[in-house]
C-alpha cells in the first residue's frame, strides 16, 4: 500500500526592484502565483528630504551657526596655511514606509561653476594632488550619520536654528518649521517620524572662494532614491600668505655687480635667514609685493647707492625696485 506524504509548501517572495505584478506558472501542476508590490510607485515610496542646511562643524557640537546673517550658509576660511575648515551638512529625512525604511543619506558638494583648479591643489582628505579640470565639478560626497538623540535634534533645529538662525535651512516642498517642529501639527521630530542626518565635510584652506552647490538625497531599503534637495553655500574670500625666513643677508656685495640671494621652494619648518619661500594661504589668487628699505646706504643729499631686484617663482621674473615706487615711509616695493 502506498503511503501518502503531505508537506507544507512555504514560499517567500522578495521584491528587489520596481514591479507592479509577476505571474508564474508551475508547469507540473499548473499552479499560478501572483504578488503586488507594497508601497506603490517608486516615487511614492521613496524617502523625502524635508529640510537641509550647513553649519559650523564638527557636527558633534550641534552649533546651528554660520558666518553671516544672510540666507543660507556662509563660511570663512582660516586664512592659515594647512588649517582647514570643518562644515557640517545636515538633513531631516522621512519615508512613506516609516523612518526605518531609510537606508542611506548623502551630501554632495560641488565647486563653484566658474572655477577650475590647477594640478597643485591638494585634497584635504586624501592628501593627494588633484586637478579639477571642469567648472562645477564635485568636490566629494559624504555619507551622513543618523542622529538618534531626539532631544538634541529638536534643540538644534527647533530651537537654535529656528529661533536664532532661521534663514539657514532650505525646505522640501510642503515642509516648514511648523510641520517639522510642532507636536500639534504632527511635527516630524517630536512625533519621531523622521531622522536627522549629518556629516562633517572638510573644506581646504585653499579651496576657492565662491558659491558651492550642495545636494542632500537619500535612498531606502528598496533602493528608491529621494528627490535631491539643493541649496547654495558660500565660501568667503580670504587673503593671507606665509613666509619661512626671518631675514635676507646679502653678504659682501661688490660695486657694480648684482649679488643674488636665491630663494627656494623647500619649505623650512624653522624660519631662518635666506632660502626664502612664500606661499599663498588664501582662498583666492593674491597679488604679492616685496618691500625693502635702502639699509641707510645713501649720500647726505639723499642719493641712493644701492639698487634691488626681487623675483617670485623664477629668476626670469626679476624686477628692479624703482624709485618711483617708493613708499611714504622710505621703503621700496615691487609687485607681481
């Protein structure tokens, strides 16, 4: 006698991407299976960036501040060689399928659209030289960190920013301080239907001044992407330079012969006499000048016996100090 065995047939379906329905026929028994994706269209199911902003970093300080009072964010470079600026990029993100459906949130920063950088520009994160050959090229992308402390997120956005710097953020369509902060209006933060995300972004002391595009966007566990929320961030102009020498000693100078004291491009960690180097610590190009007095070598009638030349970057660039460029304090100058 044949024994009959009955086993439970369990089926699991995983939707790995956008679908409306699948129908599959099992040929041996002609059984039809069907599913309909939960959550609607990709756009209806995608995360939503409700607000975004930039502020003085690092993000652990939760400052909510920037350099100026005008709308959006403005930041001042350090005006010191090697000292970079930390900017925190933040966003408030919700999702129609619940905030735990949010997988990743990103911040993308783009150079000003009228700027290209030369091959000597050093990326402050990698430490490698990077030529930026296209205007408006991406600086880099940062992956943002979820801030899980509800009280801190409410204090930052609904107190510090709303009350003290309320033109700092931009909002997604339909979102305001009210429906993000007010409990009575279903506020995303007090109702915990959204998370705040932030990342720290390093601006080089020599990154060019100008207006940077900043995008924040998110994706979810179904790999649906949110719409991008964009604003403009301004890196302000700074003008500064540094030198690695304390003085110039010409030594013995023969009458009628130029005595050259060569500079170099090797930066001295301890400033000393001669071996002069200069470097630009600005966020913009600068016009550099060299000033020098005549060291008191002149006739009583004021006739100068000493002439000077100076060059920046190349001996072929030597320029003589002209008397008609004399400053009111008696020093001579030459500029490039």
